[in-house]
C-alpha cells in the first residue's frame, strides 16, 4: 500500500518509522511518502493560511498550495500507472467517525493520500474539487478537537497498516480484537492474562487453564458482553440480533438488558454491576 501525507509539519510523522508501521515500511509492505506543503508556496514567507471570509477568529488554509500539492502527488502515482486513483483522507472533527469498519475499508485500497490541516481547516473548495475525481473521506478520530490533523494520520495509519496482509505476526490476532468484523463487530474484547499464574495474590480465571477450547471461547464472549455492557452500552443497543445466540441473550438479560420485539436489546432501566 502507498501512503502520502501532505503536511506543514513533516517531522510530526516521524513515528511512522517506528514499531509495526516502521517494520512494514522496512519490509516494503508500506510505501510512505511525507511531503512538506510549503514546497508548493511561492511567496517569501511560504504562506499557507489566510483570514476567513465572513470574519471570525483563526485562519483558514489556502486552496492554492493544497491544490498544487495534491496535483503533484496524484501525478507522481499516475505517471507510473495512468489508472491509479488514490483515496483522499481528510482528518477533521466534522468528519464521519473513524471506526474499525472504516479501517478495514481503507486497508483494501492500494493508495491513500492524507491531507491533515492546521488552523480552522482547509478551504472547502479543495474538498469539493478533489471530490469530483477521487473518493474523499472526511474522517474524525473522536469527539474532541486537536490542534492539527497529523496525530489523526498517525492513528488512522496504524489502524489500517496492522490489517494489511503479512504486517501482523499472527494474521488471526486482529480477528479477536474489539470491533473486528464478524463475531466481535459490536463488542469490546474482555480481559487478558499471561504468566505467572499468581501475581501479588491474584490468580487467573480457572477456565483459561482448563484446556477446554469451547468453554474458553464462551468465557471470552461472556466477558466481552459484560465489558461492552458496562463501558459501551450503545454497542449493545445496535448488536445485530442475528449474531446473538441463546446464551448471549440470557446473559444480556442477567446484565439487566431488555429484549425488544425486533430482537435487539434496549438500555437497562438502571445500572447493573458486573
Ligand atoms: C483546530 S482543528 C479545526 C477545528 C475546526 N474549526 C472545527 O471546529 O471543526 C485543526 C485541524 O486539526 C485536525 N483535527 C482536529 N480534531 C480532529 C479530530 N477529532 N479528528 C480528526 N482530525 C482532527 C483537522 O485536520 C483540523 O482541520
């Protein structure tokens, strides 16, 4: 997969040389190219921002450098393959929430171009212009406001890169993760343990050393439901009824959830302790 990042702080992307993403780059599984937006400015001060139309506080990123930058990045890819079309990913708190589903979707695309902004964001016309020829995803990594989109690029890149074939040592390990498509789609992973079997007087759940795979899988699923019920009740509410077995339904009942006529589960009237 190829990733391009256009930014006014190229050094902010240094962590892409470290750990899982760094190794994927070293192995040639990820081709990451970081570009300084200011190289596409033409004035003495390398200006990338200006005052907002309509007034108000803050500055807005000018369309001209972004247009030149994105044209150049896209041209560098189409020179090698005239049919190549990147997906443009624009981090913004006003975008669609970044989820594991979206990470999977992006991991299936061969080329992503990130446009992290600073100030109050990028002149809207840039998004409109590239939206006519590329798939553009405006993506938020959470309901809070960062000073710039570079941290969002790091988050999205790491979530996407670990899904690429061969990047994780054990290809199955992300299938049990919280939010993983399939059985875990709307569930949080439960607690995990490793050796020693006793630590500061605390043992581990016996089932985990029973050697009984069926019981271990059931225990893990139960724990996933307990944790999700406590920390993310909104996920229980949207759980696909077809994905729930008899045992799941009974457990949700024990946790205080009410089965609705459509098979979904409704918010409990009062908080239920684990
Ligand atoms: C100070 S923010 C701009 C916030 C904008 N005025 C608003 O209220 O929506 C500057 C940049 O940081 C990035 N950013 C901030 N919060 C983000 C979030 N939750 N998710 C993704 N990117 C974010 C975006 O690139 C954004 O354009």
